[in-house]
C-alpha cells in the first residue's frame, strides 16, 4: 500500500501530505462547488481526488486514471510572480506526464456546465 501511495503522490514529502489534509477542510467556495460535481465519479465515471499532493505541490483536483490536474485559481494567480510560479509548476507536472487544466473561481461559479464539459473533453482525449 505504501508503494501505491508513493507512486500516486509522486513522492510528496509528509509535510505536503499534512498540508493537503488541512486544505481539504478549508476549500474555497469555488473548489467546494466543483468538488460537488466531480466527487463520487459524477463526471463521466472518472475518479477525482481533492487537494492531492504531487511532489512538493498540492493539486486542487487530480484524476489519477487520466493524469489530469484541475486547478481553480483565485485572484492571486493574476499576479506576474504567481503566473511564473504556475508556469514552473505546470512544466514540472508535464514532466511527470500530468496535464494541468486551469479555471478561475469566476468560471467555476458562473459557467459550471462549460467547466465540466471541458474537463470531460480533456479526460476523454487522454
């Protein structure tokens, strides 16, 4: 079981796993809304995990079957420094064969149907 979890988390250190557990209890309203639509295989039968550790990062949502990360970005992601960090993170994920799909809080809250369709489309294409 430990080997399985290590592979699933791509070797995330214990402090990252602990932080992920903490974040699950403090989701944003947009994350909570999206989670209600992804959990229990509601979207196309795909299994998603929330606040999932990968390396030194924590993905908002992760579909291990499709190696897909879905991020819900708040206003901080508009800052140039954060955009640079996001690009580095996306590149590291790509190096693991993981595709990162990003949505803003506003997209999730106002256009959920389109967000879910895009996630489904990407899952079906991987």
